C-alpha cells in the first residue's frame, strides 16, 4: 500500500506531466529508491521518506492532550539528518547513472488526528541546512591576562555530523520538502546540495508554487542562509 507521501508525489507528477515509475524491489539494484522520474528532458531518481510519529512525538501529543502544553527539544535538524542516513543506501547505488538523485521529505507526524508540532516545523530551512552542513559553531580560546581569564573569539564554523560535504554524499543532488495545501495542489521547496556532482536542473519541480533554494556561498560561510532561485532564469530553460 502506498504511503500518503507517495500518493501526493504521484499526483504531483501527473499534474506536471512527468512520466514516473515505481522501481520494484528485488531489481538489479536490490533495495531501491522509490521513483524513477522522467521530467521532460530530465531523468531523476527520487527517494521518498515520510516523517511519522516517534516516541517523543507521542509524549508531546499526550502532554498537549493532558495539560494543553508541552516541551520539545533535541538537536536542531536531527530528524532530517536521520532521514538522510536512511536514504543513503537507496540513493548511493544509483551514483553510476550520473543523473540527479533527490531525497523527498514529507511531514506526516499526526497522532489521533492532531499534530504535536507546527506542520513542517521539523523541515524548516534552517534544519535542512543543519542536517546537510552541520550546526553553526563559534570557536573561542582561553587567554590569561593579569589575573583574569579572557575568551578570544577565533571565528565561526560548522559542527560535526554534517551529512553532505565536498567529499561525502556528493551523489545527493538536493533535498526536496513536499507540501500539501487545502486549496491547491502539492508543491515542493527544493534545497540544492552545494557539493552535488550532478546538480538538479531548476526546471525540474518548477510548478507555479514550487521554489528552489541554493547556498549563496560556501556552506561554512553561510550558515542558515538560502538564496531563492528565480525560475524565470535561463538556467531553468
């Protein structure tokens, strides 16, 4: 049975006129990605991952029902990071095809018909950034002057557990967040991997409500920054 995110993705492809097929399990690639998509002139392999309730979500839902408030926490971007890790085996085996490989994420964290979080809160741009490129860090060194300890700021950087670097997971072209809306068709916000060996063309996932975002400079220098791409540009042709 197809998941809600798969149904939404397939509906989107039909609306856009994309040809797509579900890659059967047990093919020559073993455990595979979800969709092989022909979007006009562009072939794209897509892995669809759906965020569903985990124990902490259930705790928060129970607290909301019992007392009307709850406390969340955890490492920013950890849910996106976990989905990237889960998607790696499915996407990596297609690296030799030299086509864009895209991870699609969808927030379906619903418990008893209610959401314990603001919809898509865990998929906001800063969390995508943190999961891909690491948490923003500030580096200090302790200096001694007279009888006091002083901290000297040595600069900013990125923390560990980053999922995409200049040498790791360069086969991931982009992470796309799938949204649904009560009054319009499903749409994508697509975040491009700065280090992608095969970039995704902006003309893919370029419906009227879709958006594409790129890093304005190297990720280490642009924490939490994304630049909106104009889909009227020549790059979209």
